[in-house]
């Protein structure tokens, strides 16, 4: 069973100092990240899986929830998920829409 959560990875800061919000997928003792198109200016604008301290935080959190729900649904539809590695699971979830 995979666990998904919304996070930022402080070690993967962009060159301009901003951060991409990512969907973390933890599965079979491994964690991999799916980057989203949502970018925040600093680490203090993100707390407990939510964007904070921004005027557009409600819009960004709604978009993140929609992205999270999409990946969660895709992961839950896989009947044989326990046989996949974390990397395989992410690839399946990302490319599921093109199938």
C-alpha cells in the first residue's frame, strides 16, 4: 500500500531559490517524488502539507488537492501495486492517463 503526501524537498531548491511542491510517494520502504507545477518562493510558505503565508494560498491548496487526488485515485486502482517498486508505481501513475 502506497502512502502519498504533499511536501517540498529543501535539498532540491531551484537555482532562483524557489521550491517546487511535490507529491511524495512512499511504497515498499522507498520514497520517490512527483514534481508539480506549483512553485513557492520560500520554505516558510509551506507547512504541514499546505501552502501558507501567501495571498493566493487558497487557490494553490485547491490545485494541490486536485493533483493529489488524481495520483491517489490512480494508485488505488492498481490491483497489483504491492508487487511494484516505488519507481514503477510512480511511472504507472504518471503515465496512466496516456493509456
